[in-house]
């Protein structure tokens, strides 16, 4: 089966390709499938809703003739009542949602010198904001989880929606240069170092996205 990945995040696409091809699927990016670059508005309140929105947009553009997978993912931090959640990718750009506890008073959350014009600078700004919000929170209260929801749309079939999670903690500083997003901050349960120090193979074996794609492979076989 050939799967078209709806994401325009190159690092996420590469990770999905690495995992999905291990199950025997041929995976292509939206660009390789001929889909032009356009923004898909993520208006959902849940990962499931946004994942379906993204999958549907690319699936419909392709005329409903190609199997399409989309990922919506992020980090949920317990001390922040589950935030950033669906706002993970653009956390530094938005006002802190009202439901997040005010842990840092009136201090600015993001250094004004950070310019959000590249994926790496966006990741760094998101991480800086998260670290600042949690600056006075002890490790035992920094519990969090990575969540990935994968939606697969296929011609003549019902949507398949798979949710993968991995529990862990948010570290006090970024470590490692591997991965992307919040990987340098997230220490998965049972380990003493962040995803930023994992090899891609080791991360994919236990990650939220790996778990969601494993579930998808099982359902596609069924």
C-alpha cells in the first residue's frame, strides 16, 4: 500500500516514513504526491479532530484516490493542566491559555530576540516558553506525555484513527540534538535522558508516533 503523508513538517515526515516503511508500506510526502503547499487550519479542540482535518484536506485534494495519513501530536504537561496540548507546535506564538496555572507571575515567557522564522527557531522558542512556565516546578511534578494521533483515509473505507502515548517528565534544560520539537526536553519513563539523545531507531521503537503507527499497521492488516 502507498501512503501519502499529509504533513509539511519534513522532520515529522521523515520519522513517519522510517516507521511506516518498516511495516512494508511505500510512503511519499505530500510534495512528492504533487500536492501544492497550502496551510490547513487546525481548528479542532483535540488531536483527533485536527488529525482528521489534515488527512481530509489532503485526501480530498487528491480526489479521494490515494490513501492518506496525517499526524497531529504534541505534549501534555500535568502541571499545566494538559497544556500545550493541541497548541504544542505554535505554543510560543499564542497567549498562554487561560486554563494554564500562572506559575511565573508577570515575567515574559519568550525572549523577544527569538525570531520564529524557521522550524528550529520555533521549536527552541516553544521549549523556552515551556521551561519558563515550569521553572519553579520540581521534577516529581513535571510529569507529561507525548501524544500522537494518526488518521488514515482510504478509498471506499472508514477512517482509521489511532492514538499513541508515551509517559515521561519534562527536564530542566534541553539536551541532545536529535529529534525535533520538545524531544530535547522530554525524558520518557524508565530512562534518564531525553529523546534528544536517542538514536532515531531507539526513539521510534517506544515513541508516541511509533505506537500510533504500529496500531495503524495492525488495523490495516485486519
